[in-house]
């Protein structure tokens, strides 16, 4: 199957979702992932944060650098998704599931 297809990415999301909600670290809970054409969307809840306390633009800018470096350098995300034309979207929500920021890492971000 085409790795950029809704069908393929939906299956990946379903696999991720079998093990959620799961705490990634002390601050971050992984919520259901979503597969859409050409994009895999990860949703995270920051369990100790309220959206009102966060500078959303500053958060997004800081997260973009960190996420880009991680996604472009980690073989799983680089080779399975980014090199095959699939973008990764990371959406962050506060403890009450209010949206804080969304950061996309695209193949172009990694030089593909």
C-alpha cells in the first residue's frame, strides 16, 4: 500500500491507539493519533499545563526545532514517513484538552 494513503496511515494510527492513553514522560500524555492522506497526526496532552499560562507562539517555535530535529534524525520517523512523503503533525493540548499549538514536520524540513 502507498505509505501516503489514508488507509496505510489510518492503520498506523490504529496501532498507536491500541496502547493509549499512555504517559510519554512526566508531563506528556499521548492521546489518539489520526492518519489522514499524507500526514500522521500525534495528539499530546500536557497534564500539568493550562493553555492560559503558555505563550502559544513561543511554545510552537521551541517545539518546532525540537520536533524537527527528532523526526528528521530518528530512523523510524525519517525512513518510514518523511522520506516517503508523509508529514508528521504534533498537536499539543493542555490538561483540560484546550489546544495550545500544532507543529508540522514536513519532508522538506528534513531536506527530502
